[in-house]
């Protein structure tokens, strides 16, 4: 079952000894954050930090592990302590001031709903003071402000001289952990086989050729006609919140635009991985199909892959015969 294989892959990558290769822990996601508003302990903004590197359209923002984003289409639902400028700063970038007021209120409300222990954190106190005493007007003179108003990029906050974003501070993560959705009615997870609540909405999968830019869904029952035997949304294919997070995080990682473990053949987006950690094979397999301008690129990895098939017929992973 493909979801089980992706779940197993996530479990391996989530405990990778190399932090740079490690996938986010349950409830977090790896997100590009182009702009960070830096605050003093009193909430006074010191400026907007641009995390992007590169030139022109090739600029890429730095990645941060942040609380997992909400699933939304046209409704107003806010992420926790990071979001677009409309949500996080109340900036009207599309000429819809009434909607922006609603979006910013939703962003503030998510913060207000955190447990008291998290609310007493120095980072949240600074952010509260920023909203109460400064707000977006204090940022209007910053060199990055025109680009923020024009593009509505993702924005978050950080205390001055703190290595963590406010949303990454331990008290925030601990308090937010209680908020992670537990899913629907108790059932047996189809991925793990363990008794657990069923996740109602699964994270969308991005990077699939021909799919909507907002993402595609592998497990979805979004209409009454798809729900049999009077089951509620998500109960027809019960997958626990942990399993749903694991397989979607793994697949989005494999489909990332910088992934060395995906190839595009016609209109098919194909990803591949091994059962056991073998970075050379995982990253070198793509050289069979890609990097055609340099036929010698990764030749040793490809030779090792084909040599294993020639000498043993299959590669051995965890004592079991396995191929690609």
C-alpha cells in the first residue's frame, strides 16, 4: 500500500541523524518564509528581515519549521503566528479592506486561543504590544514594505537576538500541541492498523504535474455522495492524524521542486525512494533519466545501482528482497 510505504519513509526521515535532511516533527511543516518582522521585548519593530537569496525571479526564501498550515480554499482561516501579510499584518493588498479586517481578526484570534502558559511567553507579549502600540504603520518606512504591499508574501515574527521565530519558541510549541486536531470518531487506521481517531481533512499534495496549484488530495470525501453507510467525512477511509501527516509530509518532500528523488516523464510525476537509508541510490537513480547534458554525472551511483542488479538480481533491504 503506497500510504504505508510513504508512512515508513517519513518515520525514517523524521529521525535522520543529519538535521538538514530531517523531515518536520508531527504538527510542523517546512515552509519558505521570505519576510520576518523583528521585535524588541516591548514590541517595537526594528525592521523587516528579507531571508531570500539569489537574483530576480530566482530568489528563494529560507526554510523554517513552523506550525502546520491550515487547509483553506475561499474561507477565512488563519495559520498560527505565520501567514500572508493580509492575515499577519492586516495589509490590504487586493483592495478588499473588509475581508482583510476579517482575516487579521482570525489571525489574532488564533493567538488568543492559545493556553495561558503560552500566552505568558515573552514572544507573544512582544507581539501583543506590537499590535497594541505600533502595527503596520510602524513598518511603512521599511525598504521591504512596498514589496510586501504589492505581493502579499508570507510573514512571521521574531524577537531581537533570538534564534527561534516566535512560533518556534518552546512555550508556543508546547501550548499549540494541545490544539492539534485529534480527528473524527475512533476507528482502526488503515495505514498503521492501530486504533485511533480518523483524520477528517488530509493535507493537499503539491508539485503534481497538471494538478491545481493549490494542491491535490489523495484521500478525499468532500461530497455527501461519496460517504457510504451514513459515515461522516473521513470515516470511509479512516487514517489517523499521525499517519495522514506522515504520508503527506513525505510525499510533498519527494515532490519538492528541488527534490533529487522525482522525475517528470510526459505528464506523469514520478517519485522514488528506498526502504532503507541509501542517499546515493535515492539521489543517483534520477541520473539514469536526467542530467543528459553531462553523461558522466553521478556515473558511479548509476553503476552501483545496475551492478547490484547484475550481481544479485535485487538489492537487499532489511533482510528482504526488494527492487525498484
